[in-house]
C-alpha cells in the first residue's frame, strides 16, 4: 500500500510512511505539519509552525489496525455512542474501524489538502445496510480544518448522529477552562440528567457531557495557550475526560494519561441527531487554531 500511495500521490508537501501496521500521511508546509492515518481516516497530529502539538495520542496507543488508535480525531459515523437499536454493534459507528481510500492530495492557494473516502463493504453493510459515501478532507492552512461529508446514496432517509471525536493535548486538564458553552443545556452522562452551563467550564474529571444546540466556537485555555475550535454543520459539542479510574480501565491509556487530554468534539448527538434524506449530503466541519 505504501509504495502505491507514494507513486500515485507524489507531492512535495506530502510524505507517506508506516508506523507498525498503519500507513501515515504527513502534510508538511509553511503552516505546520499534520499526520493522518487512512485507518479510520484519523488525524493523529497537528503541529502549527513554531508551535507545539495540539492533538493528544496515548503513549500506549496501538497501531495494529485492529482497534482505533487511542487519541487523535476518530470519525464517529453514522451513530455516536452505542448503536441506536442494537448494543451488539461497536460503539461510535462503522468508520473508525476500517481503512479509507486516499482519494486526493492537492495544493491550495493557501495550504495543502488530503482527502479520504469510504464506501461500505459487506462487513459495514452488516451493521448499516444503506449505501453511502463518506469523505474526510483534511486541510493544513493557517489553521487546520476537517470536513466530514456524508452522502446518503440509498433510497431511504436516515437518522444520523456523528462526531469528530477530537482529543486535545493540554498542559493539565485540572487547570483547563473551556469557554463558549455558557448558558447551554448539557446532558450529563456521568451523573445523569440535564443542567445548564454556568460560566466557563472547569473539567472536573470524570466528565462526559453533550452540550446541545451549540453550533459555535469553543475556546480551550490551559494557562499556556489558547486553542480555538470553530464548527459548521454541528449542533452539539461533547466534552469528555475519563478521569483516573476511567483511564485505568483502558488498556491503551497510561494511568495518568487523563491529565494531559480533553476531548472537545464537534458532533451531532442525542437530540441533535439529524435526518439525512435519501440522495442528500451533509458536512460536519471543524477548524482548529492556536491563537
Ligand atoms: O465522546 C465521549 C465518549 O462517547 C465516552 O462516553 C467514552 O466512552 C469515549 O467516547 C471513548 O469511547 P471509546 O469507544 O473510544 O473507548
């Protein structure tokens, strides 16, 4: 696969390499560097020029292609969390467990883009019978943009929930404030029920919340830098950190791994799941910048 990709997509700002069982696609230009694996079309690194790593990946992550890499930006589609009808299916949809095609690498006026494509095979159809095409475009420009476009190519309407399940690297999550969520209703998956966010959010782990009706910006401030997350086509923002006990339950996360990460996810989840009509498409987009 590696040699073929190198031949088909030769580009001065793109490098293909291998880490264990996974191929890596690395974009490197005047704005910084970003690495994506076609396995799950998962962004694993974003380093703005003259900046520090923005994305968290577990030190004990596995790159074996059997399970999603712990960290990065897994693509959750067409369901977020447990399957809506059948708990026997894997969590967070069909897209993060399979290898996507590299469709294009291209130069833009201001940046470099790689596009990944997924169409269902027999194994995916067993979990989600309809025909679809997914594209993830990763654009490394002044900021980093991920655009997930889903086309419903079947003749039935679907209810879709989804997320760009972004793990951010932070200095210490106990000092983190997330701004932009004040006044929003959230579903609290740790304590149950719903509540309204008062002021900036301190991440008191464990935390697992879905903020509803949030189409706007979130700002992460960890005392060392400010990460701005802008979204489009997204009505929910998920905030997750497993805390000490949760981290111990993950074989692919060090015990203290939870202290240096937070997930702030561009999503359409729970009440914000949407109808994707037969023949229609939808784009969920997220732009990340350090300001
Ligand atoms: O987005 C938060 C969440 O849905 C949590 O409930 C937690 O389970 C997390 O994702 C990680 O899920 P995973 O299947 O990757 O272990």
